[in-house]
C-alpha cells in the first residue's frame, strides 16, 4: 500500500471533558500516515476512515503521550533558572539544543523551582472528535522527509 497523507479537522478533549485543542478556524491538520507524526492511537484509527467520515476516537494514555514518569519531575534552585521572571505553567528547553527536553514549571518557592519533564498530556486518556477531509497519496519528497507538506502540515520548510 502506498503511503498516504490524511487531512482532518479535530477537537481534542481530555477525560474531564475539557477542550484542549482544535483545528477550528484553520486548515485541517495534515500528516503522513505511519510516520510517527501524530500519536499512534489516532494515526491507526484515521487510516481506517473514508473522506467525509466523522468519528469520536478515544485514545488511552498508553497510545497517546504515554504514562507520567515521576522521575522526570525535579526541583532546582531558583538561581539556576536564567529567566528573570518565572511563572507556573512556563515551558522551556533545558538547553539551547533544539532537541533538548522541554520542561514545565509546576511549582515555585522563593528558593526552588519544580520542573516537570513529562509531556503536558502524559498520563491523559484523550478524545478526538475528527472529520477526515482528504486522503491522498504521499509524494516521494514527503516519504523521503517522513512528514506531510502543504497547508495544515505540522512541518514547514524555510526555503
Ligand atoms: Zn519536508
């Protein structure tokens, strides 16, 4: 089977019914199937849907952003954080390397900052209300790059 690029609109909610994200007001989101571009539980289900299909897809944490790892929660002295102002919910990379882990500030005191290296959605069961808007064959370039191109693609090239 030729690799596919799938475009879809979505509304993402957690298991408390809180809306976390959606594609409303923008182009549908496009991704290369089976390339690890989106969470596995959603990738697999979307490949089974025809264009025009609306579906509610429930994805368990294990098939989404994985379980929480409490070992990724660390406390560091306030003085070690280079930012002048720190707020709960701030996210930043642990080094200038673009591949460095992203951490979230989850607690603060005058002397200590608690940093959580888990993905914000780790441990969450997620619900996606989706509508598939297009399915097409991937181009050779997309297959070589391992991601979709064009409007709605998560990835863009500067050139
Ligand atoms: Zn590319």
